[in-house]
């Protein structure tokens, strides 16, 4: 299985507080844990990624409160991690669909 490098770009950039990046990582790890629990339909997987994305949306105020925000670099870093997860588990879901609920 491919190794997943969670949010590599965000962790390398001091603009993003690590404790907040850690919160996104925990959400994404929850998605991986879900995928490891057995076969799921594409609809169920999409629903899980919608749930994760909505939870990431909810962190936006915390980013603002810490002089940061979920902008282009963060969006790319999150998307790259999601692509790695989808590829690692051979899931035929487009990253744009997986993150369709994003507000960032």
C-alpha cells in the first residue's frame, strides 16, 4: 500500500499552526480508518468524505483566530492527501467530488 504523506505542504509552512493541521490530519485519518473497515459503496465513501470536508470547513474560524486561513496552498495540500488516500485504497472517486462540500 502506498504511504500517505498527510498534509505535507501545510506542515512545512509556518503559516499553518501545527495544532490546527493536526486536527485536519485526524479527520483524514478517520477517513482512512473507515476505508479499512471493509468494503463500502462509492456513495458511502462519498458521504464519509462529505462529512470530513464539512468538519474541515468548521475549522476555518480557528485558522482565522490564529492568523491563518484555508486558502490555495492549504486546499492543494488537503487535495494531495485525499488523492493519496483514494489511490492507496483504489477508490474510483475524483478528488473534486470527494471534496465537493469544501468552502475553501
